[in-house]
C-alpha cells in the first residue's frame, strides 16, 4: 500500500489542527496530548488495510439488515433458517471455548474506558471487565482515543489518574479482571477518521474496525505475554454472515501480526431478534475464535420493538419496568441461549440488571441488592456460567448466587438443557398483559432526555433514578414512545398518547431537571423529538445524535 504516513520524527500538530495521515486515511479530529501513541503510522496503516479488505462486506451486511427489517415490518416473521439446518442438526462440532483467563466468568463488571472507571473496574474483584467502547461510552473523539490510551496503560500496568479535586486513583488489586473489550457495532462510523478506498471513494471509517484495530494492534502481544489474550465482545450482530465477517477480520489480523490462529476469543451479544434465530450458526461461523454468547437483554427488547413497531397492537409492550426477564419471550430467548451454548462448549453469560446501589440511600441500596440477587439466582439456576453487573458494590451479591451453584467449578458447561424446547412462536410471544401507565410514559420521556443530555456531554453510562442507564435502555424508552404514538395507544386512565401529550411531558421534564450553564437539555429534547415523535423511525438514536452533535 503506497501511503505517506506521518513518521516518528514528525512534530505532533497543535491541538485543533487537522493532520493528514496519508493517501488512505485523514485524521479529522484534533491531536491532543499522547494521541500520537495510539494514532501511530503503523496502527493507522493496519486499520486502513482492514478497511480495504472488509469495508465492502460490512456495507453488504448492513444492506441485509435493512432488507430483513423491511420484511419483518411487512409481516414476514423471522424463522429458524432452512438453509442452515445442517449446522444446527450436526451435534459433532464445538467452539474453541475459553482462552487463558476466561475459564471462570461468574461475575463480569461492565463500564466505560475512561481512566477512573478503568481503575475502578480493575480493582473491583470481578473475574472479567467488559471494557466498553460501545453502549456505555459516548463516542466523542476524546473518549474514543483516550479510552484506547486507558486500555494501553492498564494492560502495561502504567495507569494512574488524579481527579480535578486532587484524588489519586491507581490499580491496587493483586489479581485484576481479564479484559474483554467491546468495540462499537457494525452500523456505526468514526467520522474523525476518513478513509479513501482503492476506487477513490471517501467515507467515514467503520467504528467497529477502528475500535478493534487500534486495540488489537497496540495490545495483542502484550496481552498474550501477560498470560491472557486479545478478547472481544461483539455487539448488535444480526446474522451468521455478520459473525463470519468478524471471524475473517480476526483471522487476517492474527496473520498480519504474526499471532497464532485462534488466539483471539470473542463473546457475541445476542441482543437482536434476528440473532436469536441464528445462535448455532453464529457460534459455528466464529468457532475457531468463539468463547460464548451473552444475553444482551436491553438491546434485545429494543430490537423487538424496533422490528415490530408497526405490526399492530399485539406487539405493543407495556411500561418499560414491566418488561422483565420472566415474561414469556425473554424466558424463551435466555433458555435457548444456555441450551445452545452448552451444546457447543461455549459459555453462556447472563445480562446486566439495571438496578444499582445508592450509597446515600440505604433503603434504595437494600432494594437494589434484593432485586439483583433474585435476578442472578434465576440466571445461575437456568445454567448460565456468569453474569454482568454495572457497579462494584453489586459483585458480592451476584457472586454469592453463582458460588452457590458453581462451588469450586469454573462454569457449568456440563449442564445440558435438553429439557428446553423453544419454537419460533415462543421467541415472538410478547404478550405481557399489563397496561401502559401515565407514570410509565412520563418516565420514558424523562429518562431518555436526561440520558441523552449526559451522552451529549460525553458520558455514556448514567445513574438515573437508581438505575444504570446506557444507550440500550434509552433506546427502549424512546422506541416505546414512538410505537405508542403510532399505534394510537392510551394510558390506563384513558389518556391518548399523542405527539401533543409527549410534548407536554418534554416541557415538564425540562422544567423538572436542574439547569446549569452549558447543559445540553435543549439539544437532548430536540434529539428526543426526532427519534421518538417523528414520522420516521431512526434505526438508532445514537446515529442521529452523533452526526448532529459529536462531529465537527
């Protein structure tokens, strides 16, 4: 590749300048302190080559998503594929399974990759840290690159942080969690890095390939040397073809860096409705690199609402708080996930309970711990090998439930769920039998606006009303409002859910929240209006907000 990259002797441009990396990639974001440690010529060259090889296939897969949504919206329900039945029926194949440091995953902590949260996660006592560059991270240019710096320093034992108040944070744990990094999904782009393909077409780079490529290039060898490895959570996958694309990215990347094939391990989030019908196939396509599947519960609920938003009253769900893990379609999905994983030697990892402790409110903390314990007790009893928490204070409660089932065993892969018989109709049984309440509508509007406001300020995981909100939970809130409006729903007390009614709640929310100079509530309200009350339904609220507010 003939690319005139910045070389190591080039003086770092001043903050605010727009340097050019070469013929293939233009860096359109400002270069701040230490950014050149991540945006090295060699790393940029590697990420550019990923785009040369795989960007076209990414676009094909995104086109498949659009076609599939159109078909579901027009009455064609997803089914288990006939053309891949031979994969599901072949009992002989298995996935690679756990890599070094992933054998025991009973409690995983999730969170963004800023220095403070990175240190807190590494000191948490969890078995695994999901280092989240996706739903828990607002993808500002600063967060994207400085998150990579945090990970680089943490992997090398060099990370410290001093807060604006002067408090110093450092990693003190003698045994830190295994890091599993989650890049952004295939649908997202990184507009601060602009790519020119071999046909001369200019485009924003794939956020997935940027996040994966920079992390893998800088850290794969260091992770292997530490006795672990380059491990990834793969979000928003909708088909086995998307999994195959990731597997090809992994195989090429291992070869390019001289790393043994199969060293990478991936855990796939089953958090879209189409993926629930292709769990076996997804495992099969990734089998040389696959460690397991995760039940990404919040995005899964959002995916069902998104796909069935126009299919009539039968597919309208009640208040967000009523859509629990015990409703029929969620039970079917999670039990099928455990059965599928254990049949193939893959870990089944449970989802994140949104409840969080409040150190200023002992009663709220007690309620949160009770609900988390019940949630994790159910998961462990169903056969999951581990679970997620969003706060260090929840780790003991979650671990106690898994310890009670696992004992000294690292997992329960030997538990085959042959009793589970899930049909397509079971995955689509969204009947809950609860009403939409005025409080539920208000909460959706209020939570979504408050979350988006924080997201626009660069904060992607936000404690709101004693729940941990991220992009996935905000998506449920706004998509429910959109569906309620367009399906002419009313609240339990007979109030019609109209655009006018929602606008009243928007104004009420803006009046209720504390306002400060420089807050983003007006912008957040505008985003919410577009994604929750407009004629069209944006596929993701984050793509709308990113294009309008997080790029220059």
